[in-house]
C-alpha cells in the first residue's frame, strides 16, 4: 500500500513539475490557471494540451503549450524555422472564425521556455483517440485510453470536417495543406474541429472564381516540424509540386480510411526516400481494390475510393461530400441540427424538440451527454422553449447516474424549478417527480423540488391540482416526515376545504388515504380525523372518501383508532353520514359494515377491560380476607370486654340514630366494595405492616408500681359511675320524652373523635411502666355493624356527628366546653347527675362488698396484650396502642376522651342491673 501511495505521490509531483516548467513565465498564466495535462495535438503532436480556467470568470479553457525543449536537438536557425511555422499556424487559426474550426480564446504568447495559447475546452485530438499517444503524460489518461468512437460520431465527425473544408475552400479560398488526425481536435462536447494551419496556402487571386495556389517543393533537409505529414499528403504535392482544393480532399479520404482502420494510414511513407515512396503509392492507388477498403462502410466505400484517386479532378469537392447518403443518418442529422439550432426560430425548434424523444434512444449515452445535453440546457433561458426542452432533459436524466445528474443536469434545472410560467413546466415536473426525488440531493429537494409541489397544490388551475394530488402518493415515501407533516399535509387539507371543485376535494381525500401509512398514528388521530368533520359538502363521493380514510386508519396495523376516539368522535360522525339521502344502497352498506366493525371492536375491548377490573377486585377481596385471618389469636380469644360493651350499647344506638358517619366507616365500606383508591391502599399497607410489627413483639405484662407521693387521691370511678347511672335512670323516668329531631338541643354538637391523652400521661395514670410507649390514638363512635371491632389498631381520625334535619350545626369542642355551653334551642333539663358524673368530685367507696384491692385485680384482667385489640360488639370505638388500664385512670371514664351521651336514651335500669351483676 505504501509503495502505491509513493508511486502516486511521485506521479502527481512529476505532473505538477511538468506543468510548472511548461508554462512558467508565460504571460498566459497571468489570466489563466493551468490544470492537468490531458492530450496532445498539432503537427507531430508537438502541442501539449492542458485543462485550464480563466481567473476572472472561472470559464473552462484548454491551454496549448509547446515546450521549447523539444527543439534542443536542432540548430539555431532550425529552431527559428520551427517557431515561425508554429506561430504562423496559430495566428492563422486565431484570425479564422467558424463552428468547424477550433476557437481561440487567447492568442499565442511566447516566453523563454514555451509557446502557449488558449482555446475552447478540449477533450483530445483525433490522433490520440485513434491510438497515437505521443507527447502524452505517463500513464496515459484513462478517458483517452478507453475512448471509442461510435458510428454516429464517426459519421458526423467526417461530415464536420467536410463542412470545415467547404468553408476554407469556398469562403476563405484557402488550402489547409496538412489535414491529418493530429490537426483534428475533439472539443469537450465531442465536436470535431480543425486546427494546424502551419502549411496553409492562400489563393493568389481570391477575387476570381478559380483560385490558384502556389506550392513549395518538398525539402527533406528541413526539420520534421517544418514539413507536413507525408502519410496524408496528396501525391501531387511531391510528384508535380502542385496543389489545389482537391489536395485537401485526398487528405480527407486518408483520414476516413484511418478512422475505420484504428488509426492506420493507407500507405506508409519512407521519409528518407519520399519520392520513391510516392511513386510506389501511385501504382497502388491506381489498382486500389475492395480488399484494401473492406473495413470502410459499404455506403461510403466508393466515395473514399474517389477521394483517394490519383487524378485531382475525379475527387469530390467538400460540398459534394456533405451531401452523400452516408451522412443522412438520423443521428448525424440530429447532431447537425443542434449545431445550427441558433439559426432556427421558436416554431422550428418546438417541432424538432417534439420529435427528439424518439431519436434519443438510438444515440449513445456519451454522445447524448456530450453533444445534445448542453444544447438542450442552453435553451432554458428561453421560457417559451422550456416546455419542449424539459421532457428531453428529464429523459436524459433517467439514463444518467446520480453523480452525472448532479454534475451535468441539476445545476441547469435548479432555476427551472422556480419558474411558474408557462404552467406546463409544473405538469412536466410532476410527472417526473419520482425521478427528481430519487436523484436530487436532500438539500436541493427541500429548497427547490418540494416548494414546486406546494405551488402546484396552490395553483389556480384545477387540472394542475388534480394532477398533483394524483401524483403525490407515488413519491410520498421519498418525502421526509417533517416536510410532509408541516408543509404537504396542511396544503392538501387547505385545497380540500377551499376548493369549489368536487374533483379536487375527492382527490384530496383519496390522496390523504393513500399516504396515511407514511404518517404517525397520533398525528392521524389528532390532525387528520378531526379535519374530516370540517368538510362541508355531503356528496356521495366525498362521503365515501371520508369513510375510506376512517376505514384505512381503523384497519391499519400501525395506525388504529382508540376506543375512546371510536366512541367519542368517529362513530358519532359516521352514523349520521350513513343515513344521508344521497347515498345509494351499496354505499350505505359500506358505511354500515364499517360501523359494525368499529362497534364490535369497541365492545370487545371494553368488555375485556371490565373483566380485568373485575378479576382485580376479586383478588383484592381475597387479599382483605387473608389479612383479617392473620389477626392474632389473642385478639380473637379476648372476649372479656363484652360486658363493658353492654354499658355503651344504648349510647352506640343513639349515635347510629343520629346518622353520624366517619372516614373509617367510609374506608371499610370501600374495602368491602373492592374499589380502593391509591391512598386507601397505601394506608391499608401501612396498617398491615404495623400489625405485623405488633404481632412480632412480646406481650406486655403489668408491672407493680407504687406511687411514693401521690398528688391526688385515687378516684373511685366505679362507684361514681353506678351512682350517676342510677340518677340518670330516675331522671329519665320523670322527664317527658323529647322529640328525636331536638334530641341534641340541650347538648351542643361536639367532636366524637376526642383523642386520648398522650402515652406518657396515660402511662402515669394507669400506673404502668413509663418506658413502654404507644402512639396516641383517637376515640370515635361511628356507624357500623355489631360484628365490627370496638377497638382497632388503626389510627382513626376525628369524626363529627351528622346533624339531623332540624338540628343546628355545632363546631367541635372539648367535652368540658360542651357541657358548660348553654342550650341553643330548648331549655336544658337538669343535668346535675351528669355534672356529678364528670365533675371533679372526690372519690367515694360505694362498694363495701369488695375491697379496693380486689376491684383493681378484677379490672386488670381486662388489660389487652401489647398490639392486640379488644372486641366489644355493637360499637366502633377504637383505641390504639394503650398498654392496658385499671380502674384508676381508665380511658373509658376520662372526661376528655368520652363523648357525651344524648338525652334521648331510653332507660338505664338495664345498665344498672348489669353493673350490679358485674360488681356483685
């Protein structure tokens, strides 16, 4: 690999050095940049041909350079003769102007090292193409080495040389004198052009019809560059020292023979003994047979034989040669017409361009690209000719590679993309849109091609809009998604809504339906489907177009319509459309079929969703039951508090009658229904976690605690309760019944969920170990069934009693405030018994049967274990985390934690009897 790079580097360095040395110091380099060495030409291929560009205009040129080092072997006077001969040829070429002669862009300039002049861009010389590679760079350029002449090129090339000779002979009255393959140059477009006027002979009497030419005698002592090439020289030059226009025609015959025989001349001439060689040549020419000319096409063989005739008078002149049938080939005629195109008017051009698509397939690609394409693109400056030229240019583009298209065609097409008149330009581009989008670079598509499509959608011509809408689906896959979403789709929708043409509206819907697969699902749901409801017309074709878009979106695997869209927007839109009076039976059936499919899918999807929800709810119920089964056995077995429940049964009943509710009951109901919110589920999880922690802890055991210096005397709550309950019973018998609607009139509404005291305080009152701490819990009474636990491990929030229909609303307050507040509606009854119950009375011993020690021991057996809850039927009062209680400091009888009972309690005699039975 390194050797290859080194070789390439050395080659490039050598070429650069050759170019630098060839033109260094020449005035041509002031105005032109000299490029790569591409060919050689002129007499003896002495001129090196380089690519070049003009510095001021960046116009391409060819730079011809004669290196004076080629004359090092000659004497000084010989060098001068060579320089004079070369200068004469270039100067003569510069003075002559004709399409068949090489055009000089800059005259000859001489420096110490070289001669140089500039011409139109050149490909190579005919001698290089035919295999003569003298004075070419090494290695030989591939474009010359692989260059093969096509028949149409050969025919038209010989015709061009004949036309050039006709110009010289008839108009200029000049003999070229050295017409050879070295002096025929192929320009960049492949046109054959004549150069090398080093030995041209001007007529002595140009004003007369019969020109006369003087010929110099052959001087073998002159350098070869000062003599014409004898292999293509007519015999009369040597043998009779005479010449005429027919002498150039002999040279044309020799060139024709060489073209069809791979560059080999008809005769080999010995330059050392030229007279003997020409004498032998005369004999061969007189006996010239078909075997010698067998490689020449039959239709021109006889003409070549005439051109090579010994007698100049027999040879056809240049005008006659241009009219032979051999040059009537359709390709040659086409190329000839292009060369004279600037002479034609628009009508003639239009007729020619209309028939050109039939001829182009018959021509070689290189001929089309080199010769025809430049002529076509040059007509883009004429707007009237663009509709006739553009189809041919796009036809050529189809045969070109993407690189050739970008390099040769696109630069000339870019201005045409922006032309809006005549309107046929848009039509032609739309018909070839797939070609343009395939071969045009993305940037040019965005900047030139797509704006042209947008203009077509907004064109005033209905035909153009229809054509554009019909063609867009064919190349929709080549359009980038942002351009389609933000530019193309909005214009299609606008065309559908704003047009007055039914055909445009229907084609817009059809176009949208065909390009749905290239769109995003949510873009279709949010933008396309709502647009369908905006279409004002109700023609059957429009309705079927709308139905088609719905059906395509509904059934497409990538798109689809959600059931919410089906139920909320699609079906409410389709069902009224299905009963339009304009629809026939088949169209109605199509609507109903699609509607049924949508309904079936809607039913299936929603039913599946509901079934899944039902399964989840059942699983949640099972989970709740499992959690209830995991309650500790100590809690289930602890029924010792049932007797105390009976004390508060009536109070529970009153609260239920009052219609009170609480958040705990709502939560429990929601759990039974199976529809838990996220917050409820989180709360339930925390409760389960807390219960698990409490279960894993060791049960608490009561510890004896002696109070060294009690602040207050212990209060006998049991005796106080019995006395006060008896007083209440006697008052209830003597007091008239109070209506239920005003049962709470004497007692203001208060917060049922009065919280227990803090764990530390409770612990002190109950005489338990102060190190055992529990969270403060709420005490509440709520609506619930008798099977619900009175105590719960959950932290219950405060609950307000719901007022009855005519009961005033009271704010939550402490029990003490509620008792002391005056009644709002009715006069309050005597509540002295309640005052004695909750008042700060001194404890008194009312149970002489039992001692204080036995009473405390009996109550201590009701202390629940740590983390467990006592179940008292018929209540919903919850205590959390109380470490146990005795008679003293019992939370049931703490005024701060007790909700005042209502004044509509029935009779407390049964409660008194139960207490008597309980305490003996």
